[in-house]
């Protein structure tokens, strides 16, 4: 049986993130509405559905490199793997001297960030990527990274829609995009934590391997 990718496994949760923030923005814009009175096919639900579909579409089309730049507010060397030695120094689970001793066979301790990421990916992460400790953190990182993108897209559509699209202005309040700004900021924090945790979890797992199994 084919194994589902982590991004595919995340789709139900990503859909909930999209639905939740559009629903909150709608409720914020229409405080007197009743969910039980909403019709399946109405101008309001059509506008909401279009926003959700466009957010999902843009998230799937945007390159991963751009998503990483949005999450980490960097243009170059954006991934936590580019700084795995620095991150390891702040993780109490990691014996830094032991890590330095084992890394010296692969790269200088003061290696540039590009080389750090190559070593981390090829020798530490890639052989161990299916270990639960690493896989769970990677799955969470992908979920929150994509949630940042959909939140920004939804916020942009809400901000522009209430200005330039009358049907959207009739559904959402001018300041409803702040709901997506809040979601985006929360997802950035979650993605930051999950990405760094994925990197250090891989290092922890790698250090626990018998020396003969390390690549």
C-alpha cells in the first residue's frame, strides 16, 4: 500500500484551519447572524467558499522556498537546518561536545550555513526521516507552514475584497482581515517551533544511534 505523504495527511487539518478563520471572519463581520439560518447556497456561502478554494489553490501553487521565506522572514538560508549547530547548542537534550566530535568528521565546526544544511539533511535527517520523533515534528512544521500561507492569502483577499468587490464587501467587514493576521502570526510561531524541533529531534535521534550506523 502506498504511503501517504505528510502534506496529504495534513489536508484535513489544513482545511479546518481555512474553514475556521473564514467562519470567524464572517461571524466577526455579522455578529447578529445565526448559523442555523445560513443557507447552503447563498451569496454569503458562495463568497466564503470561493475564498477558501482560492486560499487552498494559492497554497498548493506557491513554491516551498517562498513559503519558508514567509515563515522565517529570511531571503537566504531560511531553513532551521542551515543553523542546526546553533540550534543544538540551546537544546538541553543534546550533548554538544559529543555532537561536535561526531560532526567534525563531516564538516568544520564553523562551516557556513549552506554546508550545515547539506550535512544535516544528507547525514542526519534523510536516513532517519521516518523515525516518529522526526516525522511528527516534520508533519507539524508542514501543517503550520502551509497554514501561514493560506492565512496570508485569506487576509489579502478579505482586505482587497471589501475595497474592490461589492459582493465581498456585503459579506465581510472592512477590518475582518485582522482575523487572518492573527491566525498568520499564531501559525508563524507554531511553524518556527516545529521546524526547529524537527531539526533538533533529528540530531537527538542521530546521536543515539550506534556509531556504526551513522552515515
